[in-house]
């Protein structure tokens, strides 16, 4: 019993040291991450210049549940880091969250700080469509294209969610969306690696991607 009592303080001291080391590691990691973020160069645009790119997306019609094509456009202009979304009123907060995640992911992908740039996303369609989170990856792609002055393949559609650190995810009604893109003459449809419901697709190539970087490689030139 006396030996056990003698070892207890040592064990408590070792536990305290381990917790202290863990705390120091977490603090150091946070400082390094913050330093990396703040050292990104700010994207500077020429005054009175607008930089924009567009791509085709596929949404689900509000009435009838059919897959319909729409045009997604992004415009960049000198500003104060504002994120503006010009979409029909039937869009919901999911679209706004997708735009915010797309901005964060594009900053990580390009290495630029967008705090001095205003971003405007707009969606136009012939009928009322709901895109929601499924437009997230496309938003990030056109944003990267505008920042890096690259061009978006016009024979390709992507339908996937986006997270702020770049990972893309599966969406609903994928078979309807792929069929709509195929009927419109598109050659490639990009989905997330975890997307289900694409078996048996023919007449259009379907490729899977894990993150924004892989989507960019497939869609931009």
C-alpha cells in the first residue's frame, strides 16, 4: 500500500504534463493556421473592371420535380469582401450557405484572400428551379475560374455539395440531372466520389471527384 501511495503523485504529474503538452500543441497549431491564412495575398482587381465566368447547372423544377438546366454566373469586382447572391426568391438558405462555402473553398484552392473583392452569384433559368446545396461545387469552380483567369468547359456539368475546406458531397435526384444534361448534349457529368444512383448511365461520361481541386482539373482549362 505504501508503494502505491508513493507512485500516485508521479502518475498525476505525468498526466498533468501530457495535458499541458497537448494544450501547447493545440495553441501552436491554431497560431500557425491563423498565420498561414493571414499571409495569403489579397486578390486585387483593376478598378472599373468586372471579372466573370459562367457554367450550366441542373436544378429540380419547383412544380413537377423535373430536372431543368440553369445558368450559374459569378462576377468579381473591387469591394469589401461582400458576398451577394442574385437568385430567384424561391431559392432557400441552403443556396446562401453553398455560396459561403464556395468562397472559402476557392480561397483555399487559389491561395488568395478575397476580403477586397465583392462576389456576385446569379442563377438564371427558364422555369422555377431549386438548386440549393447541389450548386455549391459549381459555384466554387466558376469562382476559381474567375480568380485565375481560366475558362470553364462548356460541355461539362457538376452537381455536388461543397464544404469550406474543399470536399464535395453527394446530392439528390442525380439520375434525373444526368439524364437532363445528356439530353441537352453535354458530354461529361461530374459527381462526388460518394454519389450513389449513377449505375446504368449511358450516353454521357460520369466522373467522380473527391474535392474542389479534382473538379477544377476536370472542368477548367
